[in-house]
């Protein structure tokens, strides 16, 4: 019972952290520094980006959804729901492990996914 309470709390905390600054982008040459929450990245709600309208950044206007991050958040929600079911701790473990793997893949592919090596 105690383990389940700790698991519920940690998964809930992980989901809340998606609403805090998740990614920081800075460009020292232009004096630009931006922070984006995980939810802004998932929902593409960073419309006030200082890069908009800049000729140098036109090739980055085609924003792609990062399904690794979307999957990690969705599996986090599934894990939280599953934790409230009785006798489903194995399923909760599997879904939380899968969400963790997706977050690791998100981090490992971040530079290539957003083509930041070209900047």
C-alpha cells in the first residue's frame, strides 16, 4: 500500500513537471533566450517565438510534432490511471518504464529531430 502511494505521487509530480520550463533555447549572437514547457512543445503553443519572421530561421518554421514527448506524457497519464486500479501494479510498472524510455529517446534525438546541428 505504501509503495502505491509513493508511485502515485511520483507519477503525478512527473506529469506536473510537464508544465514547468522543459527546454531552454538561447542564441547569444542575437541576444535571444527562450524557455518552453513540455506542454508548449507538445501542443505547439509557442506562437510568440522571437524567431518568427526572421529570414535566417525560415527553414525552421515547419514545426514537427515530437511523438516521443507526446507518448511519454500519454503513458504518464495511463500510468496514473492504472495506479488507481487494484492489482495493476505490473501494468503501471510497464507503462511508467515505457514512458521513461520515451523521455530518454526524446533527449537522445532532440538535436537531430529539430536539426539543431545545422544552426
